[in-house]
C-alpha cells in the first residue's frame, strides 16, 4: 500500500475489465448455514416463522454474528438493529459498496426469502477474501431490520429509517397487535441507541446490490440462471374501515340494510378491476385482510376492516389504480356506509441504476451465466437503498415461483450461481 492507495489487486482485471481468476463458492457450507438458520424458527420445519425482535429473531441474529466473527469484518449495530459488517478497503475513507438483505420471516413461510441475500453476501465476501482480492473501497454486508411488515404493519423498517423515508417520531408511534410500541420492544431486545442516528446521508454508500430469489416463475420457466432487475415496484397501502348498521338477519328488510360486508366486497372487486384495467401486467392490487364484525351467522355485518395493496413499477399507473379504488370506497358513502381510509405508505417505484445493472450483467457474463431483465414486484430493501446510492438486484430462480410458503425452494446450484455473480459484481464496484 502506497500513500493510502492499493499497491496491487490480486484479482487483476484483464481485457475488457474481466476478472481473470476463478472465484470459488463453498456451496456445501452455504447450504448448511441456510439450513441452520431455517431451523431457528417458531414454526415446525419446513415452515419458517421469525418475527422482529422475538427470541427467535435474536437467536438468528446471534448466529449470523457468530459467522461474521471469523471473517475479520468490523461489526456495528444501529438503534433499530440494522447490522453492518465492513471489510475495509485499501482506501477506507471512500464510500463502501454494500450488499445484504433480511432474515425476518412472515409466519409459516420459507427459508430462502431474504436469507439468500444475507448469507450469500457473506459467502461472496469470504470467496473474494479466499481468492486474494484487495478491494479499493470498503465492502459492507448489511442485515436489515424488519423487511417484512409482520409485527408493526410496515415493511422495510430498517432500510426506510436509514434512507429517512420514515422519521424517528413515526417509528415511535408504531405499535404491534399487543399495543407495544416499537421503541419499547427494540430497547427490550437490546437495541438502545438513538433512533435519530439511524438515518444515513445520501451518498453514504457507493453502490448497493441485493441478491434475492425471484419469488416468481420466469427464470425457472425460461431456464435462465440470473435475473438482472431493472425496476422495483412499490405499493400504496390503504387501511379501510367501513361502518354500516347491524341487526338481526331475519328482521331487517333488504331495502333498509346498510351491510358493511357487501360494501367491502364491492370495494374488493373494484381493487381487482383497477389492476386489470391498466392494461399492464406490472399492475397488481390485493385485498390481503378482510375482517368482519360481529361475525355471526344471523347478524348483519356492521363493521369491516380491509387492507388494499396496489403496486406498479410506474408511479402514474399505480396512482391511477389508487384513484379508482378510492372512487369505489367513496361510492359506498352514497349507499349509507361510513368509510375511513388511512394511507399507510405510498412509496415511489425505483428504476435500478444503469451502472450497477451493467456491473451485474458483465459479472454474470464472465461467470458464464445467461441473464434476463426482470422487474421486482415485491418489497425489497433495495427500494429504499436506492434513495441513498445507486442500487440494483440479482434474482435467482426459485421452484415454481413459490415464496412465503413452506415449500419455497431454490436449488443449491442456483444459489451458488447467484453468489458467484454477486462476488464478481462487488469486486467490480469496489475496484477504484
């Protein structure tokens, strides 16, 4: 090292910027680690349940930190439990290249959602270390807190807070189903720093790349190893409360009814019609929760609570859906049903960075893999990291496109291929 700069890079770039040595991925080790992490669950195998700040979540975090202890990476945690493991480069003052994902899991889900991106990033770093690579700028692994909205009803809490898309006062107002606020729960879990310190400045990272299972069928169906994500969809999430008038199912005449359940079903139908009506396959809308009160066979439903998730890769198209859905909700007022709508989030979609896409594509090519451009239609932490730095995603095939189910599965060879591409992408981006 001379004057704070790298003296040489053992992974030399040849003609066209290609890395001229092979990067070996320890596939059996990675499979064993994924298997062990899946066993840290509140649901019996093969299902995985790992809810934010639960004892199981903390045990999974401890397992990851144990693996990191043998890498020489420098660890830190912020007040939400976002965990960072940094491999210092020859020029440590430069913004780092980052990669990572999440390990929390919705109830009775699978073992690969998020975890491939965390343990895969760790394996990519270990492979680069073993190959003798000396990064110019630092490389940092990130474990994001609560990508899933299971406990507090808001997805990507950790990356949102890092990007400033949710403020500390808003975080403190979040409550779980037991009425416990996030501030109380995270402190009890051992994360006692100041929430104001979680936010990072724009440009804190040089680039971010997230490895993830596709959660869709296209890569498997077309026999393609690597998906290069070009855009990430983002949802508007609405909580809708409907209040009609209850009564005895046998005595209230049909002409006098204000049935909240029927109002809810009309809204749910409008949600589907709004998504189908855009003419784009990237428009998706869902009613995920539909609760009825008093839920008795001989009582007219008086109250309904439902959730609406409308998402698209184009903001204008997404907002067109939301306008149509809101019109359907307003129409129920004319039928005598009171409505209340709360906007939980309305996040902008993201176009992935062209240079990051180029780095992923080149890395896949030199590793010998076919690629396919894809859209990311699920929530990912990369959506919010894109507000901090140039970002992109690598998708790998998963069987049948199944996710958030116990039968979620990715072949070990597919995971290793993704990690190999990730390692080469990180090497490219970290070479100054």
